[in-house]
């Protein structure tokens, strides 16, 4: 049995699909799940991309939105094409750093994704994030205060550096031992690898 | 029941994975399969890419080769990382135009992919392609002669134009009615869509 690291970025459409499913499938096979927020922007900039590839290459973008629509329908997930894409997930990712190990973290991650891709809410707006935290019975104000401090900022920078060091170049990504899996389509393979103790 | 168009490019690793499986899965659900060769190069050049993205972005390339290794193992397909990538599939694709509707076409397509990704053979070499055709009981020389004539060249240009018009931007791609599916990971969804008569 090996832990599964789930690397996600709140601006990423396909991360939404995995976030909504990963806890249930990991739990079903008793795999330990670790939530790993990071930012894709700094990694994309190293490719010379100053925007999502789905915006840089419109033909890929048109396909992706149709693909999302079909997949959300298949998974039974709410989907509404966001009026802004990609939204900036910096604040929400810092909140995840504050919430590392907390019981509310998984529900918060899912709430942020659903706000962005299910309800077209601006997740870069502190009021939206605070509302989600409050809705989970937490003190949104206190958590946002902590997310604005240096330790949370440094934690997220470190997470993004770790992602780069792991060879991550997109989201979602899954890491099991030394194996990297990229994309929502690899969730099943990653889980199977973790459940059987890794590919070694 | 709607036909499934399978769009493939001989230089594409993930097209190999689908080519090896698509006939069996289509036949199992009695879906009519249409083999659609095209060239990715002209479409990539419109993105400003003069090479495979797996070469332009080495971190993606490293991941792709490991992913291929794992997937070929899972599917029970021979795999050897080719010493040249991507190989030029122009000649083999023109041969497919010559072989449209012929009974040897599916076996030829699979043989070319396996030569490239299973045995590290240079599929741009006419002697290799001729050998594959001869091995299928065909007259390799006569078919190569025909592949060098204008109708075959024009057929392949038309195929690539059709691919662009369909919104195709990568390989493999599957088209069922008005639905486009990109990638080996979508073979199952495309087949399901075709088997149920399209998403309409």
C-alpha cells in the first residue's frame, strides 16, 4: 500500500473532475490520499505560455469545453462554462496550505472547484472563498488572514517547486512512489498502482 | 448505429495504442469502423510547432515515454522506444489512401505502427513499407508505385484538410456523427457513442 498524492490546480478544468471523485475511489481501496495544491502558471511560463493552452490554441479549447460537458454529464457533476478562464486559484491554494491535514480541506477543495466550474463564481474573490469556508462551519475570516501571511505564501511556492521537481507539467497529476500519472483519465491507473503497492 | 471514424497518424505514439485495439472493440459492438489516415505535421505547424510537442517540451516527452511503456504493458503490446521520433508517416499514409476499402488495410496500419513503436523500424523507408505489404500477401512494389502518383498524394492532402475542418488537432481522434473524441483514452467513449447511435 502506497499513498496517492493528488496534485491539483484550481484553474484546471480536469482537476475538477478528479477532485470530485478521488476521495471516494481512494477510500474504496483504502489508499491514503494526500491533497497537494500547486500553481500551474509558473510551470506554464517555463514553456513560454502566458495563458492556458486552451486559450492559446482555440481549437483545443473548443474541444476541451465539449469534452468537459460530456464528462460532467457522465459523472453527474454540475457544469457551467465559466465566464472567465482560467480563474486565478492563488488565494484558494494558499487556503489549502493553511488547511493542510484539517478535516475541512477535502470539502473546501471540492467547493472551490464546484464554485468555479459548476456555478461560474469568481474564486479569486476573497468574499467567495470566505463564504465557502464559512459554509463549511469554519471561520473564513481567520483562515483568510492566515492565508495572507508569509508561511502560507511560502508553503505554496514550495509546493509548486516540488511539483516541478516531480516532473509535473499539468493538472491534475497523481504521484504514487516514483510513478507519475497525468490527467483525470489516469486516476484509475494511479489508484490501482497505489492499491497494489506501486509499480516498483 | 453510427459509423466510427478513426483518425490516425503514423508518427503518433498514442495512435498505435488505439490502432491495435479499435477493430476488436468496434466489431464487438457491431460498429462500422472507417480508417482515416492524415498528417499531423501541417496542423501542428499552424500552432507554430515545427516538431512534436513531446520534443518541444521535454518534460512532457519524458512522461509520455513512461506512459507508453506502462500502457503497452497493460495492453500486451510490443514496445520499444524508437531511436527516431517522430518518424515521417507520409509514405505509409499515402499507401493507406491506395488501400482505402481493401481488406489488407487494417493489418497494414497495425503493421506500420508495430514496426515503428514495437520494433524501431524506419517507416519512412520504402523498403520497410514494401516489406510489410509483401508480408501481407500484397504486391508491395505495385502499391508503392501507386502511392507515388498524384491521386494518392491528393487523397492524403484532402484527408488532412478534412481533419482540420472537423476540428481535429491531435491523434488519435475519433469522430461519431458530430462528436469529436481526442486521444486513446477516449476510444471507449467514442465506441459507446457510436454503439448507441450518437449523442445527437
